[in-house]
């Protein structure tokens, strides 16, 4: 009986090692397939779901790999190698998860950011798009306090130029950032745009409003993600980049 115990332990370790490699490999394939499927036509949310499932499988593969390393310690051969492979592949996917999630650490789960929470620029053209039908594009009042706490630096952009010149300057900055303008009304001092994320092709709607401010102009921006509850800070980052582009423009 005592001689059978190491054999049973080794057999279980071999099964765990094999399962670890299987899960981690499937996880790696799923994580890679998610973005590829989106570019092939799968809706972004579903592609992200496939990606996240891949990361979860990688995490499970990592855990089983560690267990397999413990069970196969002191041994050599293919089972020990499998234990290391499962652990390393799973660890790779864990690293990917932390890299992806780290920008949103400590940020509130809001996806609609503006330089004027008290009077945010409204969406007009975006509200008429088929993809936004049935969605409430009004700025949630509850976001204001959370936004001010997380992004106190986001303020209206004030220029010494008159509104007409400021409008042209703002549109030029949007073009430099790669925004695609979907609506423009120079007379009203408003234009709307979109920006698409490169990996999962998520679409974010943007509206810019230019109004007189003293002898110059005031530019307010609003950037809203169509999907998800949080945005990992993407919308605030976009507004900062726009403010910098406007400041450096002419």
C-alpha cells in the first residue's frame, strides 16, 4: 500500500499538469481570438467577452500549474515540463490581465466625462445613429461628483480668440487626434465626432461646444463610451489630449 501511494500521487500530478496546459492553451487561444473575431465582424462586446474568458482560463491554468509543480516536485520528465508550461502560459495571461486592467485602478466606474458637469454639451447627431437607438445619452447627474473627485484637472478650455476662430482651432485639433467628425454646425459652435479603439473597435461619441467667454471663447468637451459601465480612464485621457492639442494649435 505504501508503494502505491507515490504512484497515485504521481498519476494525479500528471493529470493536473496536463489539465493545466490544456486550460492555459485554450485561454491563450481565446484571448487572441477575441480581438481577431471583432475585426472579422463580431460585435465588440462579444469579442471582449471571449477575451476575458481566455484570461479566466489562463488564471485557472496558472493555479493548476502551481498545484502540478508541487505534486511533481523532485521528479523529471514530461509531466514536470507540462506543469511548468501550464504555469508559465497562465502567468502570461495573468500579466496581460493586469496590464489591461491597471489603467482603471482606483478610478470610478463611469463612462461619460465632460469639462462641464453642470451643463454638459448634449449629443444630437449621435442620438440619431442606429447604434444608439434606445440608449439614454443624457449625462447622468450622479457622475458629476465622481468625475470631479477622479479628474479635478478637467476644466473648460478658455481661449483669447473669438468663437469662430476657436471653433476652427478645435476642429483642427480633433483631426490631429484622429477623431472622425460626424456633425458640424459652425454657427451654433458645435461639432460631434467619434473615435474607435484599435483593439476591440469600441466606439466612443464626442461632442465639442464653443461659446463666447468674455472677449474670448470657452470650449467644452464631452466624451462618452457606448458600452460598459467603466472606461478605464479613456475618456478623461482623450479630453486631456484634446485640450493639449488645442493649446498647442493656432
